[in-house]
C-alpha cells in the first residue's frame, strides 16, 4: 500500500542462507551385536558403542573399535537380526542335576573355539576363557561356586553368560557346578578344557535387511558390512554385491557413499592372492573398496573417515590393529594393486599403513568422495530454491550460491584448475528453456575437477662428470 504520510517504509528481504553440510566420515556399520535394537544406533565413542550394543559387541563386531581407533567421525550401527546362533558349551554339574550352559553373549561364530578352563580351589573353582593357542587368557573369574556362577558371569564377563537348562524348563532347581577333584592341576592339562561351539553367522538376507536400515541415515557416506563366516565365498560376495548396490542406489539419490569389504582369512598360501583378486572381479565399482589381508577393513574405513574428504588414504598409518593376519610380500602387493585390491602392509620403521587407496575400478577413493561432496552440496542448495520464482533473479541467485559453494571447495583444496592453468576448477550454468519454464524446471550443468593425490614420482638424475 502507498504511504499517505511522508516517511520511509523499509521492506526486509531475507537472503538464502544455506545450512552446513553434515560432516564427512560417518561410517554405517552392519554386523552382529550383543544387543540388537530395531533402529540404527549412533556412537561417536567406544563407551557409547558398548553402552548401546553390549560388551560382547567388541568381539562380534571388532570393526567398530578399529574404526574409532583410527578416528572415524561417527558410527551408525545397523545390528543384524535373524538366524545367527551363539556359541555355547555344556559343563557337567552335580550328579542328577543337569548341566550349565555357558553361552556367548553375542551371536555368530566369533566365539567358536574359545576355551573354558576350570581349576579347582577346594569347594570353589576358577574359570578362564582363552583363545586357541593363546598364551594369556581373555578373562579370568576366580573363587566361583555353583551358586554364584551365573551372577558373577552376568556382572563381570563380556564374553559368556551361564544358563541352567533344567531351571529354564522348570523341571528341577538350578544345578550347582561340580568342582574338579582336589589335587588336580588344570594349568598343565587340557582335561579341564571345554570349547565353545555351534555359533552360526546370519544369512545373506539378514545382512541385506540390516543394510537397508542405513537408507534412512542421509549423512552416512561410508558403509562397512562385516560378516563373520568367510567359509562360503559365494555368500560373502553376495553380501558385498548388496553393499555395492546399496551405495550406487543411494548415490543416485544424492546420498553418495562408498562401501568397504575385506578378503577372507588365509594362511599365506601361494594361490591366496589370486583368490583375493578373483573376489574383486565381480565387485568392480567406483563405490567399493576391497582390503587385504583379512581383519583390516574396519581400520581402513575408519582412517578414510578421519581424513578430509579430499585427502587420500594412500600411505596413511593405521592404529589399533596390533598386527596383521598375514604379511604380504612385495610380489603379492603388486598383484593385489593390479587387481585393485587395497593392500595394508607393515614396514619396519614406518608401521602399518595403507599402501594405496583404490576403489575396485582402479580410481582413487578421494576422487569419488570429492564428487560425492559436490553432489551433496548442490542438492542442499537446490532444495533451498524449490518453490521460489523461476525468473532471471531466481536463477541468478541459485547460480551465485552454487559458485560460492564451489569456490569454497577450491579454497579448501578439494577441486583444482587444470595443470596448465587454462581450465578452471569448476564451471556452472543455470538455465531454463521455455518448455522447462512451463513445467517449473530449472537445469543446472556443473563441471568439477577433483584434486588427485600423488601416487607415483618418477625422478631422473643426471650424473655429470
């Protein structure tokens, strides 16, 4: 309305202020855990992970600790529920009173082979839990009795619980565990050892179902599916193929993410590397990373998640591994790199590090992460303009915001001009044809040049005489 009384009327027009993008390095982790809530669980620290998913999850999902130890920004854990079974062992109780079942707290084959060793202490006994062939026990519980066994393990053990099958069935009261004959020394004998067995992994469908829970977590940009049983490589390849499909499908929706997997355990056989390379062949994608040897996937994913999205994991140190399942020879390292499998090596004086960060299609991991970051930024800015007027001012404002975002990426070092300086780091065009205008469409064409890491240096030395 026009003013009647002389004066000044001020109209405030609010500028489009884009929100901050979610931090890069959020790892979606799929695996078996002690507690299995229906929804995905977030954890940015080890205490938060254990508190939400149980102490035994440290053993059933070791990739979580590896990732956190290597600095991943945050974990989003999708627990697997389904047909997985926990390992257990039956311990003989007093005559006629049934047995105790010692049951692994978390399902899966991770506890198969763990040894329960009993040592008599008069009317009491000690209980040790050991890995096969290990020198030191994982846990020691002393001065137990049949009456205190269940409560003590429930409070103190991160590995097993004690259950009385007869009591559960309601037939007889909970049995008392029989002490070993006095005078026996189980420390030098395996006669008192009882091995946990019967733990089974979840099915491929169970892992695929848990993976789908990550679809509702838009800030996840890294994904690691962590099956336990690698005896059936066809099943493992199927699970990893689901991870590839998941990453590609979500990336088409502007939620770019990269999947991680690992090769099976192997006792350093000559044909192992060929098996590893063959495993990568059906998983070729710019959105999947296959690591070797077995047991390093969590550390590699965590290290990638700790880096700026444009930094390469090549030659970056890994922590929290303790050692490698097997050493890769120089020849094996070369064969793995030719097959686009990421080797993790241990060199004296340097430590354990990623030899070269590649996706299974042979490109640098960081290049794909830069492209994904650009997509997320463009989508975020585009959402702010939905519903605004499709006129020259509206299109110009959108173009300006996109240029600001890409200029910041250039300042950060994520995108760069061509090496000769003739081509810029990015190009932006925003337009709408008359047909587009009639349908409410604005088109955006963007080109970016992600920075690349130096993987090779070729030096020529002229020796003058």
